[in-house]
C-alpha cells in the first residue's frame, strides 16, 4: 500500500524522483512502471500497471455510451501514459500531464493506498486546506462509520 507525503522537485525536462519509500512499495509489489494520468483534481494519478489494468478491465465491462463512463474515459483513460522509472528512480512526466497539474518546480507525492497522487506544492496545500475544511462532512463520517463496521465484522 502506498502511504506518506513527500516533497520533491521536477526539473526543466519534466523529470522527478519517485520517493524512496513509494519506490520500495512499487518495486516490492509490482514492477518499475507507472501509468500517469490526469486526475479530476488538478493533480496526476500514478498507478502501478497491474492496478491500472484492473481499472481498465472494470471500465471495459461498462457500457461505453453511458454518460459517466464516456466522460471518465475521455478525462482519465485517454490521457494516460506509461512512465517507467529510470535506473536512478526518476520518471519523465509528459508535458501535457505536467500542464494539467501545473507542475513547475516543487512537487508533492502523496501515497493514496493503491494509487499515488502527484501535485504541485501549491495545489497540494490548497487540497489539504479544502480537505480539512470538509473533514467533518457527512460523507467523511459515513465512510469512517463504514470502515469501523467492516473492521468489527472481520
């Protein structure tokens, strides 16, 4: 599972290092490839290839004409690109993906269980502020209650 928040930089060519802890998880459970795609937020999602293939298989079972499926395919699947790590643990973020997440210099990697988010430093700060402001929302409380109940049943 991917967890933790790590601050890094991205160079002018679009290369950034995958943090060591996230890299250990990736290489220990998967391989050295990530699928990067535009998230619905102003960040990127980085999936191990196997996790991405599971998502694609689930989407392939859906009706492609269903409005939500079509939109998700256009916004999430179409821009996806495979980005292997080099021998130094860096990956090259394609320009179109950098533009979506506004990645320029300082970036933040955030482990999100089965996916990793890649944010601009400012974008991450804003997302955190918004998350904290809504931390006691009904949606968050519902999920916490469901998690508690599922843990009690196991």
